[in-house]
């Protein structure tokens, strides 16, 4: 930001986005195993991505988990947060 005045000095927005992960880091220190930790990280990533794409994480995961068993492998990317459209009920 010293050489380009268009860049903001503060990064409060991103700090607020990562705060829940930073606060819970000590609480999540013991996930049970390395694989459990990797799975937890993947789920947290999906939740945060859903939020950033304007979706309710609960509704997103509920819909995706219901559709996942019948989704064709060639169309699996349609369930990613940035491409997801909810099913009508």
C-alpha cells in the first residue's frame, strides 16, 4: 500500500472471516487422528466456501449430502459451493 494508494491499509474483512477458525484452533487441536483432522478441515472449508458464496451452510450441506449418492461423477462439480443451485421441493 506504500506504492499503490488504492490498496486498503486495514484487512478487517478477512480477519473477521478467519476469526472463528483462529479462535477454535486450540479447541480442535485433537481431532483423533491425522485423517480425522483432514476430514474436519475439508468440512470447514466447504462451510466457509458456502458462506462466501452467499449460501446458508446448513441448507447447502443438507442438499449436497442428499444428492451426492445419486449424482453422476461427471456432474459432481455442480455440487461445489460456487456452482450449486438448491433443489426445489
